[in-house]
C-alpha cells in the first residue's frame, strides 16, 4: 500500500514539474510579433468573420505571434498601429474608413510595415463614394491601379499558383479549389504588381471574363503588402490551403525590410530631382518651404504642385525660385526653393515637380495647427523617459557613491543615464563637453523657436496689463 502511494505521489510530482516547466517555457517565449486584425462591420461577411477570430488566433498561437482581433475601425490610428508589425484588413472596405483612419494606415504601409488585405478589402472604385466623400486614390494605387467590378455568383473554382518561389506560395500545391465569389476588376493589375496566383476562369463561370485574372498579388512599391482576393465563404476557415496561405502571408508581411529608411533615402537622393520637405510637419500658420535639388538648373517658369497624399488631387501650385549652386556641397548641383507659406489647409500632402517628361515627388508631410509642437514635444518627452536609470542594475549602481576628496558616500540612484548609456550618470548631462549633444539639440531648438514665437505676444499682454 505504502509502495503504491509512494509511486502515485512520485508520478504526480513528476507531472507537476513537467507542467510547471511548460508554463515557465510558455511565459518565457515572447511572441515574435503582433498582428492587428480589423474586420468589416458589414453583415454580408458575418459568417466568415465570426469564424475567422478563432481561426486567426489559432494560427498565431501555432506560429508564436500575437493576434488582436476587432471589428472596430477606430483602432486604426497612428498610436495604436505603432504597436503592431502587421495589419490584416479582413473584408474591411477602404471606403468604410474615415479619412483619418485611411491616413494612418497609409503611413503604416508606407513605412514598410506588413499589410494583408483579404477579399472585401479590395473594393476599389468611385462607385462606392457618396457625395462629400473624398476618394482614396492612394489605396487604388496600392491595389495595382485597378477598379472593382461586380463579381459572379459564389461557386467553386481553382486557384493556380504562379510564383512557387515566393515565401507566401512555396507551401501550397500547384493549384487548389475553393468556394468563393471570384472578385473581378476592370483590367488585370499585372503590369503594376507581382502576381502570385491567378483564378482559372475555365473552372467556374465569370461575370465578365478578365482573361488574365490575378487573384493574389503583392505590390513591390510597398515592401510588405499583399492582397488575397479569395476568402469570402466561411468554409475558407477550415480549408487547409487557405490556412497555409493566410499563415505564410502574415509571416512574410511581418518579415523586416532591411535598411528600408536608408535605401529609400539613397533612391530619393539619386534622382535627377530630389524634393527635400520638412519630414516632421509644417505649422498651418507658419512658413512652409521645401528645397529642390536638381542636376540641371530649372527654368524660371518651373512650377511645383502641392498634391493631397490620399486623393492625389492638386490643391496648390507655385513657382520654383531661381536655383543656386553651393560650392562647399557640390558645385554640380542646383538648389531651388519652393515656398507655399500661403497654403493653409490642414491635411497630408506631397510636393510634385514635373520636368523632362518625368514626375518627381517628395515624401508625404503634414500641415496642421501647432504641428511641430504636437510632434516634437511627445518625441522629446519619450526620449527623456527612456533615458531614465530605471533598470535593476541602474537602480543599484549609484546607491553608494563616494564623494570626491572624502570617505563619505551618498545615495544617488535613479535619475537619468548618461549619453553613452553607462549604468551611471552625471549631475549635469555631458557637463564636460563644450558642444551640445544630439539629444539636447531638439529640446534647445524647440525652446528657442517657441520663445521667439511667443515672446512678442507675452510682452504685449504684459504691457496691456500695466495700463
């Protein structure tokens, strides 16, 4: 009896140790990345969307990434998107987003973050736009400059894999069948995108045959953007091939784009014309200028346009000022000025210059009320927040500091790290230097500019108060 009890206890203890090990390992295994899924609120897609929550969360759990699923489009904002590497647009039509949500998603994708658009996400075209609503032309460009046309009735058809070397396609068979709506467009997007798979129009009855009918594609202009035209029916969530497709699409979308910022900058600077705008923002009532670098002197009549970054509509035009060379920089290049200070409409824009039969664009920028303060102040505060000496090692490092020239010690733990990141700090940040550090420059610059802008008003109010 005692022997049996001892054996049972030993087995239970062994199981507890194993379970504890799994729990510890589970806690130690941090998700590789986070995925935000925002699904459509349209009841037409309810069956698939309701089933897809568990479907996507299971894929995430099996592949060590975290999925946050919602049908609330208000989650599409700059602050929230900054916490995710991939955005899955599940049947959410572009016209069902507000201009602010569209702008945030546009910035997210343009930075090289992952975008996976599924089925209803591909509803492009002005036929969906009601009076007073701006058309999101940028999204149509993302989709390969194609416009959606009515789809045929739901039926089973075949998907033919075209690029089996691509990470999203490599684990799929050469072709597979699926029940779907087989979205159609006004033309094939092939010339503007990289086609991964096509719809075999002989395997079902199209509404208007496209001939060349891509159904899954990426857009190389946007790094990690993929559109998956299938996925309407609820049966997709139990289809093994669709599971592989979605899993590998998310994994590919999450893969980092090496040296993206530097590569984009190099590509921009190597153009015949480079437009250097304020990448932070422009205050709506402040001066607004950009520098145009060109390898040839632009004619006196040369113009620049301010274009809405979302709708691509021209909203302002101006004349480019006479270019000059700066010998100390590069005597072979010309630098001109584009002044658009009189343009005072808030929004997201880019500058476009047409020359020699080609079109050159700046990076997107923002114009808004108190734009520099809204952008710079949180960034500066965030910098100082992360410079705190808050780690356990840092908290212990300075609890017993010997005062110079004596045997006395003082407790100076906490505070801020020094500029080199040592586990220590100085009473005055970089007090031993005779120049400003890069960390100090933004704060000092903003303080000086803000003082210059506000002092006049403060003095006027002070004088009035004394009258």
